[in-house]
């Protein structure tokens, strides 16, 4: 039953540990970035949990509530990602077409694709959940056996939303036939809207600590923190992690185990009846008249803007390629829906806007988070752009399109949406933080430089480490080059934020007339920031362009 899974694991290990320079770089980057996230995240969460333990009554309750909300978010993200990635993994894959043509039982194909889909929709969650869980265990001084048990519990927890997402997609494909981008987008938006409505109606201010001396208000807040949902797997996992060595906690572990087994068995049983038929239905033809009309309108609009015909054609091609891949626009929809939630949370959080220190700290956390958003989006959507050209890269190189025009087109079609999104987040979040207009403009300018640099890094590394044989953008972004892109982007955000932190803090203090503002020092730091950004931008682009020119395809 698991023959295909073992073959896939052996192939992956063989490709990783093969003694080739690119594989060595890939393995080293994997170890480095995973270790960095585990150690850095563990230290951060450990310090947070240690501090909360010092707060009487409310501290331990707030700790458990934070963990509960974190795993509720993990549950939701894995569920939505499972629906989106399963469409490419189970139905829009050349490997599945090949396997369906062989005399292989459908259950073997299903289990191979199920565990592959589970990995791709949850690997980022695992990297975030492990340091969170282990930091909590360290803060509670749990026995060493807690850590392998927590890994087992996490594995069971991940299987439940992954299997549920696969079940829903199987039904959608069989009911709707060929899942178009509009249909799946509507389903994802409805699911996110239902989740958001439940959260905001039930507990709209669950982490908003009341700024009051009234003991009755504090008692009411503590009681709100104790509210739990007994039907969610995230609640079962939190109850096991809270008291891992009691008889009651092992009941919750057993509940997780039985829920995971039932979810996987149910998805397997449904797949035996509908997977083959759904796979055949997914090839139903769909009219493309509207697509051609919209493409022609976009092309004519670009020509009116005096854009060269070759570049305009490449832009139209990339737009159509993006809309044809559900794993691309589906995850983009999730990002777009969740970002306003972050801005609303800033608005609902009590901010001490009259204290320059806290205003500077929160503003720079917000600025760094905006840079992190751009780095994440670029690694996920911009880095795979060149690899997604596939075999057509040979035709592009032999066409009249110059390599410089090709890179310019890739840059601008990636920069414009990322820039609009980043500016939306930074401007409205500063409005929520009640920042001054000059400081908001400074943050907007810094964000623009962030976006230019990170897009350049992603395109450059995408050309340095292309994979023209892979059509799944999630797999491309999860490769060694994608990991290196994420590392370098986050390193740039950290370095540049440190460079501009001191003069900007003085600028905030001067607005409250607490410290004298030195314009020369501010300009000097800004110049250093621009030089560093220029180096981070131009070196990857030049290296990627040179590598693509010399590549034999």
C-alpha cells in the first residue's frame, strides 16, 4: 500500500544527498534555515512564556490561551492550504496522469498523494509549531519524554485538517466537475468569511488586556480566557500539552489519535469511490472566450502605455499563467483576506501613543512585519516565476526578446502588486497606530525600498536556481534556492531595519520634544540604507542574468 510513498522518500533522499554542488548547497541551506527558525523561535517563545508565568492568576491562563489561538490558526491554515494544494497534487499533476495509466490500485495512488499533500500544506506550520510547543515545555519544566510525545501529537493534529480538506475537494470535483479558478476562489472566500465571523462574534477582544483598576472587569476578562471549544482538534492538543503526564491528558491524546485515524480512513474510503471519477471529470473542457477577450484588452492597454510589444506579450502570458494555477491565486486570496485582520488587530490593541519608546518599538515591529510579508510573498510567488517558464524558456532565449527585457518584465509584473499590497499594509497600520504624517511617509518610503530589493533578490535567485522540470510552484519555492531566497530576504530586512532604527527613534522622540533631532545623522543612515539595499538588489540580479545566459537548455 505504501510502496509509492517509500519510492518517493528514497528518490528525495537520493537527490538531496547526491554529491553535487547544488545539492550540497540545498542541504546546507535546509539545515541552516530550519535550525535558525527552531532556535530563534524557541528562544523568543520561551522568554514570552517565562514572563507570563511571573504574572499571578492571569499569566498561566493567558499562556494557554495564546497557545490555543495559535493552534486554531494553524488548524485553519492547514485546512485551507490542503484544499488548494490538493487540487494540484491529486488532479493537475503529470505524475498522476502517468500513475492513472498504470495497473496500480487507486488506494496506492491516493495514499502517495495524500501524504505528499500533507507535507506541502503543513511544513511551514511544523516549523512554527515545534519551537512554540517545546518552549512551552521548557517554561513548564516538563520531563524529556514530553518532546517526542509532543511531536507525535503534532503529527496526529496535522493529519485531521489535511484529510478534511482532501475530503471537501473530492466532493467539489465530483459535484462541479472541472474546478475553475472562480469556483474554488468562491469556496475559499466563503470558508474564510465563516471562520472570521465566528471569531469576531464569539470572542472579538480575547487578547485585549483591559487597562483598568476595576477588579470586576478583570474577573470578567479571566473568565473569558477560560472559554474553550471541546469539538476542535486544536483544543484537544492544547489540553494534552497543558498537562501531558496525567490520565486525562492521555485521553485527549487518544482522542487525537482516533480522530486522525478516522479522518484518514474516511478520506480513503471516499477516494475509493469518487477519486477516479473526479479525476476524469476534471478534464472537462471549459470555454476560454472570456480569457482571450480579457487578455486582448490587457494587451491593448499596455500598448497604449508605450510598452514594447515583446514586453506586453510577456506580461499577458504571465498574467494568464498565474490565473491558470489554483495553487498560486488561491494562496494569494488567503493572504489578501488575512492581512486586514492584522490591521484591525492593531486598531483594537491599546497603544500608549503618548510614550515615544513604545510607539517606536511597535512602529518598528510593524515595519519589520511588513518587510516579512513582502519577503514571504516574494519567496512564494516571485521566486518560482522563472522556473514556471518550463520548457518554453528555450523558445524565449531563441526569440527576439532580450534577456534584459525578460528580467525587466519579471521585475515590474512582480513589483507592482507587491508594492501596492505592502503600501496598503504600512499606511493603514500606521493610521491604526496613530502615527504622524511625516513618520507614515518615511515608513512608506522605506517599504518601497524593501519591496524593490526583495523582488530583485527573488528574481535573481530564481534565475540562479531554476527548476524547469517542475510545474508546481509550491515545490519550487520549497527547494534549496527558495530557502536561500527566504534567508537572504529576512537577513536584509533585519540589517536594514537596524540601520534606520536609531535615527527614526530620534525622529519620533523629537515629535514629542523629548530629544533633539539631527538631520545630518538621519540622512547619513538613510544613505547607508540605500547603499545596502542597492547591493542586495544588483548583485543577485546580475548573477541570475549571467547564469541564465550561460545555461544550456
